[in-house]
């Protein structure tokens, strides 16, 4: 006999009802606002570069670090957030991180906050944490194991961490020989058609991947409206009515104003 289907946590809720939900990887994108996702001090040397068709760039004062939002509402991921770094200004790209625009906004915010911290550390250190990161890989996946994610290892040099309900995953390619794919890849939603994906290339600081997974499995609930939560995974959510109404989701993030630096999330 097949098990009874899980109850709909939003049964009887109005579509506009604000709710708080967990786990984060199934919450939906939420409020995509550059003013919160990019914590960079634009009044202290960081540059903002609006471009055509809604694309926006930000770059560091040293011109070695940049991040970009490129909307693509007609595509599944609704666009891409990209972070990149060059060892010399305007030189070849040393590493890159790409995240779908449908990635929960809180994860995007936490990665960019960690990026700013890493940049400030790089600027004041005789090391080079943007390119010679000393963070061990286990700092990325230990939080997953602590939250009940399963672990499997394959002979192709990859290990995979799967969410308890099997609707989220983080894959680590620990053997890099003969492949140019991402070192870390994460997704949330149905495995055949993930609602969002994130990829960290070879050379991307492990510190940033660790900030991403720490945010991914955080037990701090996310605020959404019922209509913003992906329908096909909502039966696997823990949900409760929110105390206050969430601002409406912006289809295209607004350019940020000057912002003060944000501390580390881990």
C-alpha cells in the first residue's frame, strides 16, 4: 500500500498570505533586491555599472573582483547572478560562481556578504584569500551532515549530499583530474527540473561555498507569501503564518544605494 500523501501546509491560506517556511532550499526565491543582496560600500570605492536589458555589474576598487546580475525572465532560472575574480585587473578570469535568479534571496545575500568579508581580508592581509583560500572542504559539508543530509561517494571522484526529503543536493568534485565542471554544485526542487542551481568553479574560495551551505541549512525560517512558494514541493515544507506582510517580490532588482559592510554569516 502506498503511503498517504503529505498534507498541504497551505490548505485554507489565501495566496497573498505571508508565511514563514523551512527548509530554505524549497522556499522559493523571495525578495530579490540588490540593496540587500549586495552589501558593498558603494560610497567607499566600489563601483556600480548599470547595463542594457536590466543587467547590473558591481566591481571592487581594485578591479579584480566583480559580480553581475543578468535577468532572463523567459528562462527557467529567471536569470543569473555571477561572481568572478581576476588575479590582475581586467585579466583572465581565475574563478567564477553562478547562481540562478530563482535561488533563495537569503542565500544570495549571505554569499555576497561573505564575499565582501573575504575581499576586506584580502586587502589587509599578506596572504591572498581570494585566490589561495585555506578553508577545508569539510567546512562546506559538515553543516549538511549535522542537519541530517545523507552522504554518498562515487568512484568518479564526486561525493553527493542529499536533503532528507531528497529535494535538494550538494555535490563536491574532490578529484579534479580530467574534468572542467564545477567543484561544488547545489540545487533545490525536483531532481529532474531543479527550481534553482548554484555552481562554484575550480579555484572559487571554499569559504564562499561554506557560507552558502551554512545559509542553506540554517534553521532561521524565511518569509514568503503562499503564492511565491513553488507548488510542486510545498508539501515538504514546514510553514506557519507570518506576523507581518512581506513586501512584494520585485521582478527586477532595484539598484542599491550606499550600504555599510555586513559581517560574516558563519
